[in-house]
C-alpha cells in the first residue's frame, strides 16, 4: 500500500475525529488541522450547535492527542467570511436560498484548504463526511463520489459541487459506516467526542435565528405579502426572511378563505414582494440550473436520464436533464484517458442545464443545488436559477 501524506480536517466533532484515526490506522502520515472560521470565536456561546466554536477547537486538539498525530489550527476566517458568509447574505438579498455547507465544502475545505495542503506537500485531504468514493466504470484509476451506506447521514449532496480533480485528492473514510458505528468506534478509541451532539443549523449563526442575522446584515426592508390574486395580506420587514415553501412564521393575521394553510410561492426582492398561496401551487416540473460541474461523467451530449436531488436530505426525483453545450464552462474528466480539462465555450454565467422532472417537486428555490445521480453515484451538480410551476394558481 502507498503511504500518503494526509491532512485531516478536524472540526471538533466525532466524525472528523474517527476519520482521522482511520486514516492513521491505514498507515498514512496524518496531520490534523482545525479551521478557525470565525472572526471573533469568543463571541460564540459554549454549546453552540455549529462547528466553529472555541470549544470545538479544543475538542479537535484533544482528539489529535489521543490519535497521536500532529495538530495545527489554520486561520481561515477572512476567506470563510468572503466566500461563505457574504455569499449567504448576498444570495438571500437576491431572493435565493443558498446552502452554506455546500459553499464551505466548495470554497473552503476543497479549494482553499486543499490548495494549501498541496502546496505543503500533502497528497490528500481527509474529512468526516458520510460519503464514498468508488471506481468509475470503464475508467481504470478514476473515482467518483457516491452516497454513504447510511442514507440518513449521507452527505454526497453537499459534496456534489466538487470537481474531479478535487475528488482525486479527497478521502472519506466513513462512507462505509453508520453513525452509530462511528460513535461506538470513537468510544472504543477513548475519544472524548464520542457522545458529542451533531452540529446543526448554520454554523456562523450561533443562536439559530437566521432571519435576525440577515436583518442585522441587510437592515429593515419592509414590503408586502400578497396572495396569488395580488391582494395584500400582510406586511414584512425583509423579503430575505422567507424561503420558497415556507409555511410557518408568515405573520398573517387572517386565514385563507378556504381555511387551508398558505405557503411562500415566490420572492421578489426588487419590489420586496412575497407571494403566498396553496400547497399545490408549489408543484414544479421544469427547472433551469447554471454553473454545472460534471465530476462523475462527461457533459452529456443529449438527454440524460438520471435522478436529481434538490435539497440536502430531500427526496430524489427521476428526471431528464439536457445541457446547452454551447454555454458550458466546466471542469470535466475524460473517462478514456483520465485527463482533466478545465474550461470550454463560455456564454453568460457558465452554462445551462434544463431539468424535466417526471413527477412534481415542491419547495424548489433558486440558489439551491441540483445534484444528479446514477443510482447512488454522483454525476454532477448545478445551481438552480429558475423553477417553473406545474400549475399557475388562479
């Protein structure tokens, strides 16, 4: 077996600790690193359900000591703020619904960290994500991303933005284990994080109040909540406080005429208008997505039958995807030669994928990722820019 120099990203949680331990058990030369992502970590309360607290840094260091590997802390606060926090705020201001974990994987853990690791002579970056790397059929030596065997903890969706080059330098040691197995192993190894709760919510919003955080960043921007007929139903202090498909927290003081619940159907940040309506008005069959990345196949030249996942831990839908190849700007892999190619013909924002769902999906919002699968294997991903309702409510 080839011994690799491995940089293990250690968040302070149980998953990354066990992943680092398994990499070391595999005979690799492992170094642990904790990413300091907050500009002011002392402001994060103890016990915050994120992954960026001072408590987490201490837990990561203690785990590295138990495993017996060197440990460092890398300050990534400015890069994280620019690429994740600011992106999060700007996307909400545009009326979109971003996934900050996905952006962190793309821009921080497998871009900034990987670039620095390679520059320092490391061969791979190891993380505690629940996902697998499997051989690409018919392409010796190449791997692609696949789902974890623990479907409840699978994180392939938030890793679907990674390129083939990034995946070639990634290690996901936990993909063949359930979360319960990981916790038992951590206890057997004497790791103090064995029973530590999983991180939840947005790590840089310690109290979980996303609307309050955005209000602090964007200020008050009052507008109207209207029905599908244009009738004004209420007021709000910022359209950024809503997401497509939202039911609770609308602040409406009168029910619909038929007594049925209302859901957010659309968000127009320019006019500050939030439109609400019945659940069936959320049904979507046609989606457009931009900035595609194909890591598990070449860009399809014709209609691609696949499965598509539209939200983290969301349902999977059978679909047909069609790519406009005249606008593609991608990192792809030639499955015959294994050669990585970056770039292509570029128009607009880097390409367009048209997704036709075979059954309607609900709660589809611009800014979310559409991740394409062949069974359990990830083919690629793109960012949703438009979702057309199956039925236009009257």
